[in-house]
C-alpha cells in the first residue's frame, strides 16, 4: 500500500490533534457560546432599561431577552460552528509548528 506524503502529513496532524480531547474543544465551545449569550443578554437589558418606560413593556422585553439568551445557549449548531473553527485552527497551528 502506497501512502502519499500529503496523506501521511494529514494522518500525523490528526494524531497530534487527538492529543487534545474532543470534549475539551466541546467544553470550550459551549463556554464561548454561554459567554456570548450572557453578554448579549446584558446588552439587551441595558437597551430595554434605556428605551422602555412602561413597566409592562419592559417586563415583556426582559422575557424576550431571557428567551433569546437561553435559545443561544441551547443552539447546538452555534456550538458546533465554534468547535469546528477551533479544530481547524488547531490543525493550522500543528501545521505551522512543524
């Protein structure tokens, strides 16, 4: 069986990348999404406080902001997007450090 140098290089990179467990990248990704969601929520609350004078309207907007925050935290596609980007950058790093 013949193995090209590019295929060998890819196999080596994949093995090196396995040194960082997938669950670590997944945790980092989820933590990043959680931080983004919390920051967005904080900014939305500041906006609501500045623009809504009526308590009833303000409470409705607080509820909407909380739903957005929770929706982002549960968005697996968002987490997967960040995780994939981290893996891509890890491979670039491994490639550059050779």
